[in-house]
C-alpha cells in the first residue's frame, strides 16, 4: 500500500510521529525548528511524507512565494520555490537502505507534489552524517564540499591526540591565563551571546539574513528545550566568546558561535570547543559535528579552523533541482534585466537560484561582497 501526505507545523504531532519511524534524524528535521524558521519569515514549512509498504521517506522543505520578489509583479503569479532550514536537513527514511523501486516512486510523487504546488526549484543543504543523496539521485545536481566532526566514541585522550598541536598549546595557555568555560544552563548569558554574535557578524561582513535577533535566541531556547546547550568563555569576569550546540539522537551540532573583537588575540573558541567535546563525551553522545566553512573552498579559513580539532571529515552536499525549467529560466532572465536596469550586480557567480542572489551596486568591490 502507498500513502502520500504533506504535513505542516500545525500538525506537529504527526510530523514527529513520522520522524520517529525513521532510522535517524537530527534537530534540523524537527517541526519545532521549522516553526521557528516560519516565525523568522523564511517560508512555510512542509513535510513531504511518502510511505510504501514498510518503507517511509520524509523530506522537510520551506516554500516561499515569488510574487513581487524584486519589486516587480510576476507575469505568472502564484509561483513558489523551496529551500531548507538553516543547517543540515534533507530527506530521512525508515531503513538504512531503501529499494531502488521505492526511491523511484518517491521521486515521482515528489515531482508531482511540487508541480501541483507550482514550485519552480528546490535548494536544500543535505546532512553530512546521513545517507541522503541516493534518495535524490537523478533529481538535479549536488555541489559538494566538506564538514568536520569529532568522534566522541574515542577516549578523551584519543580525541585530544587528533587536535592540532598548536591548538593544544593554545588551549593550555588559555587555561593558564584563567580563561574558563561555563554552560549557561539558566540562559543568563543569552543576551550577551546575541551581542557577541552580532559583533562577529559585523566583523566578517555577513549578510543581513545572518543577524538573528535576540528573539531568535530566546525562541530557539523555548522551542528546543534541553536539546539546546549554550557555553560561554569568561576572562576577567567578561564573556569573550559563546557557542550554541544542539543534541539529538547522539549527535551534538555546533549551531552558532562568536567571539568579541577584543578577545580575538586569545582565540578563546579553542578552549570552548575543547570543553564542549569533554562535556559531550561525558553525556554519552557519539558525534560532535563542527560543520564546514563559509564557502565550498577547501582553503576556507573557517574550515581550516575546524579541522584543527579533528582529522575526521564528511562530504557535505547542497542539492539543487529545477522542477519547472521554463519558469525558472524566465525568472532568472527577468532578474538579470532588473539588475541591469538598476545598475546592480550579483555577489556570487553561481548562486542558486540566480534570481535570489544578493546584489550590490556595480561600483562595490569584490572584497566588500565576500561574505554576502
């Protein structure tokens, strides 16, 4: 028997029931996390749920309206596109291996669902630790980079031996200086964490979408409850860096982190990461996933920083699929004409979908566009 359903966050109980039938999922798949994305205006969350016999495949997506996207009414109103929540989502399934025939049936159903909803294209960050690409193979393409994780099943000493030698020396130096790391169980440092995060985003020239307000941090704590763990490094009584981590099914995800400008010379995040890996090991978690870089380049400085804590890497794929090609092409052409009329240029050469690429005036230099 084949069952097809599309759930929203208003059906959170059914959404969670579907996830609990899957072999493995992460907090990025939770209805509560998708509800938070909706609150932030990122789109309307849908869980596309396909069931055939004993097999189940579930794919969460955020659907976004395209009408008036760049101040011009669309000649074809009612179109949408789809994306994933901030982080690593993608499809999850009931079994470690799903028969090819079931995968084909799921893909056919998904194409039909999206066309019925007038979804032009899909962009989704996939989960580096879950087997997902085989469920989507043949639907669009993948842009692959890498992420870093720490295997917490190793002993703390074995984990430490895989940390870059200079980092171990820096961590020892930080402890000698009196820098400490505490877990913010009561949320006392949440406002300070938000301030530090904004300071970091300004420093790296991040796009506006990454300046999460204090309400986001507060709602994240409310929605995720005990899954969310906040750690703060203190030096001379002052919070100098902070990190938000989320635990789910044995995986601890490094969600957000930041350091104040005045403490960059200390590099306190190294101590924070070391303390968190020890805490997570003590909690019986299996993996501390640090994530990837800002770009897909293997020379990305953030990726280099994270690789200093572990030599264990994973393939990270961004999935791009054009569902209605003629509408996708028309939107891209319309946006290119609009950019030309407004003397604008895209900030990223191969952004997907191209019509959503942030733009800047032609006179802005490449260096100023680096982190958009």
